[in-house]
């Protein structure tokens, strides 16, 4: 296995296999990538499927591990700072990376993700646009056609509905309709999801609308560690990537490594290994699930929590292995019940792993209503930890 | 004086005809590059800018190449018409005959490093940018040898090496893309411009004005070219736009109205616009042109305009006839030579069609290629990573 891996990664001569007991440490030769051994299902050079063992190494770095693990202690920061760090590193590395969006430059970004970048890189590389989502998204895509790598910020993901035509037709489909002549290496990012009483139009979950667009990849970040890694991976990807952030997660604090790392765009994250039930979630709901998990553990259950991270395509390898182990699936998502990510995931798991399921898949989603302003109503729209606990108890009967 | 030159010319012509028969291609190669000055048919009208002069510098070689290129484009579009009626081309087919002068005049003023992006009436612009007839016909017929491997169709012709960025089906969506191309040109500091073309129908799209605002704000080298053929599908311009003076609609952005049926006027305007845009930012060019066919092959083109109008324009303003008259009046070639050129062109088009018909249809596996860029392990799997196998009849 090691030999196979080493023969594949020809470029990095001194690649150390990660030690299961501590965080991956590697000597930087070329592009260092932290990923578990089962990162992509296809051997990148030979195109054949590799068989591999499941080694759950893509663990969210809890605070206690990092202090003991790395040779250098990491540094603590908030999620929006992690995004900024990733963006800044990529902009330093490649002069073609630029940022386009409303108030990203002088103002520093409405969620401070691009703070200080305009002063460092100039007004053309961190471009303040007028309020014209349709056309500045189109402009970014046109620039990408010539080789630039723009990062488009939607001040709120919901505003990008105005740019839907550009994202669907020109971003997603242009590589196909031009017969492969043009690649569109854009990153479209922004905060979405239900916040604190922001109202219906500012609490939208666009992942359900974008999921059918062929040609784009979608990822959702949930911790500072994966936010920075996914941001870097998205910028380096030749495909258009939509990076979903969440309004309420920007101030999460975590200790992340000092060394450079890039995460795989198609990999799910094992948050908490378990035996009884597989709980699949992403973005903010991960925290509701972990809260419910505490209660569940006290009640004697052992849930396995997976943050799916990759919304398109799904990491059915990780998910499948988990299903084969626990035989019960609960999906907890923030999308609406109709046509959300949960709906697609339910169909995918049913189709592929039907034989391994002991019970029907339960999918907890938000209600099919516009998000109300009133605080209590808004709480009832989204899935709460108590509902998750109840669902697990029912599932595990 | 004119009579004298004419008589001398007739004498010369009879001599040369008697001496040897000149093939039109040889004529093209040996045509001189000595400058001729021609006056455009109409003066330019400027909006917030001084229009360029009516006198255009050209050469015999250029005029002959104009004639040949426009004849080729015209022939290609007519052939596409027959192919569509023979059901070899399906779906939507938007033909450009009548508007050839815009494509040809623009090419004469710019280089392949400048970018052109247009909407769905893109066959002739594709040819102008270096596309071959085989690529065009094969793409129209959905064959593997097409410029987009048969997967794009009539509305999605692209040629990256030629600086041709398509080929877009949604009206107006290409204008922000064009401003993005100009942004990238400014970003990389290469001294090139982008011509973002759209029609009189698209001129009412909001994203056009959004893009224009940004282009003007950041002084992007974008030239917005409105090919005004006076009909947005079935709706005449006066029924769709409160102000059909499209060159004035940029407000703070200067504009120029050009006779789009005169290739030399188009060339002059584009040259002028390129110089302007490199220094000062965006400019709008309105090309007053006309399409003989309907909006697309599904539109007869006669329900919203009279046949007299169409034949009138064909008689008075046809771009190929104009160049023909110019060539004949300056004695650059004989009638027979021009007719021979047309015959050659016809033969070329027929050969290309025959070759394109031989080209195979794309392989079923092509359904899944180019959805994503390879290298990430994502080769058009569905969300559940299962490859969808379609059983094709």
C-alpha cells in the first residue's frame, strides 16, 4: 500500500505516510496535501480504481490534539480569519488569483474575510464592484476564460440568485459546450444559511438550487481548519467551485497548523466515529448534531458523525463505509425538505447501499417555509438538537 | 480624366484578357498593396466623440480578400440553410447573411490577440477568427470534428487560439463576459481590446448596462458593438426600445453609428474604437446592418417585414455587391475573375460539407467528457458517483 502510494506520488520524493496517532506531519517538497489514503477513487496516473482501507484520518482537529502533535504549535484564529489566510496565501502564490465582489476592497468585506487584502494587493486584484451580481459574476467568468482565477464573493449567497444564469450556463457548462477549450477556474463563495433573524430573503440556502448544475463542484466549510483548506483547494481547482460558508460560523475559534495544507474537495470529514447510527450533516448543523451527540452519549448511544463537506459530488466512499458499519442513517441538514441536499443524499444512499440499511433513512431538514423574522418561529424552522436526539432514539429502536 | 482612365483601363483589360487568363486566386496573391483611398458610403455619427474621417485607406489585396471572405461567408450560410431544410442541422440555426461586412471589416482592423465575443449568430465571426469550414459544418451537424466536438451546436462555436470566445445562447449574457475579457486584458497589461457584440434585442438587457457601468468605471478596453439589424426576432426596434439610437444609450460612454453594410466603414470604425478603448475605456459602436434570413431557420422572416423591404436592401445596400462595384470601378479584377472567385468559394464550401458529412458522430463516452476538468477524479459521476449509462439506439 505504501509502495503503491509512493509510486503514485512521483513528484514529492520525501512524502511521509501520516502516522495515525498524531496530526499529519510532512516535509514540504512540492504541493503538500493532507488527505487520508482514500482521497480519490481513481489512481490519478493510471486511472484504475485502487482498493484501500478506511483510515479515518480526516479528523477535525480538536484543541487538545494540536498542542501535543505538531512540531510547531499551531495558531488560533477565527473562521473568517482562516478564510482570509487561505485566500491571502493563494493570492501570494499565484498572481492570477483575484477577488471580485461588493465591498471586498476598501471596506474589507462585509464579514471581514478580505480585510487588508486591497491594501496589500491593490484595487485591481481586490475589486470593489457596484451592486450588479449578474454582470460582475459574468465578468469574473469572462476573465476566467482567459486564465485568471477570480474568487467571486456574494455578500450573501441569496444575492447570487441574480447571477443564476451566469453561474449555470457560463460557469458550469462552458467547459462542455466549448468542447473542452475553455476552463473556468472560478470560486464562488459567500455566506448563506439561516442567521439570527435576518429575514426570509437573507436566510436562503442556495446549495439546493445549485446542486443540479452540471460542471460545478460544491463544498461547505464548517470549521476554521476546513475553511482554510477548502478555500485553498477551491482556488487551485481547475473546475468552478461554489464554497458555501455560514453567517453564524464566522466567529468560531480553532487552533490550526502553521504549515501549509490543502484539503480535498471531494472528501467528507469524520467528526466522531461511532457504532450505532451514521449522522450525516454539514455546515452549521454539524454543531447542532454534536450538541445532540453529547446528550445521546449520556443516554448510551454511540453515533457516528460525518461532516459531508462535499455537497457535489458526495463522498459516497466514506458515507458508504459508515453505512456498512452502522446500518442506520440520519441526515441533518439546513436545506428545505423539498429538493434539498438531504433529498439527493437520501436517494443516493438508498440506491447504492440499500442492502446495508436496517431502517429507512431519516432526513431532518428545515421546513418548507420562508424563514420568518420572529425569533421563536425561526428556531422552529431549523432542526434543533432535541429533534436530532428524538430521531436517533426512534431510529435505534 | 475619369473617362481617360476608364478607356485606358478597358484597353488594359482586353490586353490582359487576350494575353493570359488570370485565375482569381492568382489575382489575389499578386494583387498590389499600394494604398487606395475610398470614401465610406455614409458619414459616421458620433455621440460625445468626434467621429473618424470618411476616407478609408485600403489596398487592392484587402478589397479582394474582403470580397472572397464575404462570398465565402454568404455561401456558407446559404449552404447551412439547405442543410437545415435537409434536416442535417437541427435545433436552432441563426444565419448571418447580409451582415458579413461587420465580421470582415472588424477582422481587418484587429489582430488575433484581440478578443471577440458574440451571441448566437456566430458562424461567420468564427470563420473570420480563423475557424475552418470543416469545423463549422461538422459542429452544425453535430459531428466529432466540430469546433466544440459536436457538443455545442450552432450557438456554441468557440476558437480559443483565434481569440473567439463564443457563441452564447442566452441573449445579453455575453456582454458581462466580454467586459470580463477586457478586465483580464487590463489585469495582464497586454495592449489588446475586446469586442463584445450584441444585437438590438439584447440592447435592452439590464446586464448590459451593469457591465457598461463597470467597464466605464475601471476604464476597461471593452468595445461594445451593437449589430442593429432592426429586428429582435419578430419585434421591430421601434416596438422594443424607447430610444433606438443604440449608440447614444451609453450616456456617459461615447458612441459611434456606423453603416454596417460597408466593410470599409466597419474597418475604420473598429480601428478608431481600438485606439480609443486602449486609452480611454469603453466605447459603443452601433453597426446599422440587416439580415436577409429570419431570426433563425424556424422563422420565415416575412411575417413582421415585407419582402419588398428585404429585396430593396439587397439591391441597394448588399455588402458583397458594394465591394464588387468598388473592385470593378478601380479595375482590380474583371467580372469574370470575381465570378470565378465565387465559383471557387462554392466549390470549397461543397467540399467542406462533403467532408463534414463523412465525419463520425461523437462516441457515446463523449457524453461524460469535459463536464469537469480531469485530474480531480471527477469524471461526470452523478452526485452518487455512479456513472450514468445511457443506452443509445
